C-alpha cells in the first residue's frame, strides 16, 4: 500500500520570514552564542509526530527538544 503525501507547509499564510543572521558562519567562541533549530516529522502507525530540536553550535550539543502531534508555535516554544 502506498502512503499518501502529506503537505506539512501551509503556503496560504503571509508570515514573516526571519533574516539569515549566520550566513553559513558556524564558528563559535563560547557556548550559547549560536543556536540552530529544525523541525522534522516521524511517521508512526498512529499518524505523524513532529520533532523540534535546538542545538548549540559550540560543541554540537542538543539543548532542547519537543514532540507533538501538531506543528504549531507551541512545539517550537517548548523545545
């Protein structure tokens, strides 16, 4: 059985897009200087789970993460 494609981006909204402040400069001199974030989805038998993570570039340490069934602002804030 082929699974249906699930769109995770809603292009109907005209939301603000933040500037790229790092501009591919990933060098840090101290902890908590630069953080990266990302969101991905994990398919399960009960539907998709969304995982948001926050990584400190100094040492590549995960400093926060959160999972939820919906990709909302609360997910990013919780991470």
